[in-house]
C-alpha cells in the first residue's frame, strides 16, 4: 500500500464500528483537502500521498456501502453472558413453580367444570318447571 494507509487496511476497517468509520472518513477528507491545498500552493512534498488518501476514502466508502447492503457487518460487542449455575436449589425452585402452575391449571379446569354442571342443573330445573 501507499504511504500512511497502514491504519486503513480493509481488515482494520471491518473491525471498526459505524461511528468510528465515519470519523475515519472525516479525517481522510480533511487530509485530502489539506493535501490539495498544499499541491495548489506548491508546498506538497509527497504527491503519492494524494493517491493514497483517495484510496483510503474509497475503501471507507466501500465498507460503508457493504454494510448498508448487508454484505458486510459492523462488529458486534459480544454480550456478557453469566454462566448458568443450575444448583439443586434452583432446580427445586423451578420444579415447585411448575407444580404450582399445574395446580392452578387444574383448579381452573375444575372451576369451569363446576360452572358447566351448575348451568346444566339450572337448565334442567327450568325445563322441568
């Protein structure tokens, strides 16, 4: 690569998140502006640097576009996952919760059945009368 582009190799660009990538783009554009200004005033020492900075900008735009299209993706910070410590107490608590839920379901079913029976009895009494 040309002079000064070691920081902006494609592999390093893929490791940057979107905000850092935008910051790098801004820095590169400012540098290009300064280099063009130096070139116009005859103060530019290294003309190859213009080409290198233009390529850096193109690399950054390419990475941004790949992310936009879903070809590449920004690095995602891996969430901190606490190890699942299933102790005997945890297992017993889960089992008790499940048993409580089952009991509640059975009680609910009994109540519905009783309501149906009560309604049926009422209907029978009305029919007899």
